[in-house]
C-alpha cells in the first residue's frame, strides 16, 4: 500500500491513527502541504481534488479519510475500530455527523488564524465568526453525548472517536475554543492518554507544525 500524507494534517492523522492502531505496513509518501505539493500534476493524478490523504492499494485508489479508514479496517478484518451490528451504524452516524457539522469550524480557524500568516494576509474575521457560530451550534451536541461516556460508541475506541477527535488536533495553534466543552476535552485527553496510536500521531503532528511555524 502507498499512502500519501502530511503528518501535520488532521485528516491524515485520522488515517494514520488507524494504520498505527492496526499495525498495517504502508509506504508513506510525504506530501508537503505547506509547499503546495498537493497541487503538483503527479499528485493530482491520484486525487483531482488536490488533497491528502490518498491510499493506493494495487488498482484501488482512495481519497477521503473516512473512506480510507473503513477500507483499512475491512481489509484487515478489524471489528474493534469498525464494529459489527448496530454499533457499526452508530459509528457511521457519528462519522457522517462529523463531516457535515462538527469538523467544519476547525479548518476555518486554521485557514484564518494560521494559514493566513503563512500567506501574509489578514485573517477574514467574518469566517471566524461563522466558525464560532457553527461550533456553538454543534459542539454542545457532542459534549452532551459524552457526558456519561468514555467513547463515542460502545466501550472502546472506534473510527467515530478518531473522526471526531481530529479537528481538535490544531487547537493549541488556532485557538478553537473547545475548552468551553468539558466533556469533549475530557474525552479528547483520554484518547491521547490511553490510545497509543492517537498519542503518537498527535506527537508527529505537533512536531511537524511546530517546526514549520518556527522556520516560517
């Protein structure tokens, strides 16, 4: 398997955490997002969207992190991250909800609070305001759900946890106010402390971003 990724990407972190958790061997190809490598003709041939991650497994070429995560679990026969029965539909429900609602504010903060600095342009405060509106609309739903839960679905980590936790990866650099939601923060800190694959991918992401910011 060939895996195209940038360890500083939260979307890539979701997939890399699955790879780490399942012990899958991949040939990882670094795509430097900060240098615009995702727009090269060579990479665009694998994903016309010009975005990471991308997984190539023989004739199978997959983009979209959630699709890759499910594919990896099904290829290995994993039923922990990707449980069977009714829990699988619950995992899917939360993954779809993450894509439609919960993950949207984080990239807006990233683009306006961090990427704008790399591009030497002022932040678009109207986008920040919209991100804050979306966060205040949807974060309380997850916070309430996690009030008496350790994980999003069932009694162990699933793809739903990785999918929903990824947006928090850049919060120390972008200032997304997840700290206003104590159950979300407790859950996220638990994943970092108890799930080795999530902790390791977080360390890689931080190292990548800290180096990029220091040399910018």
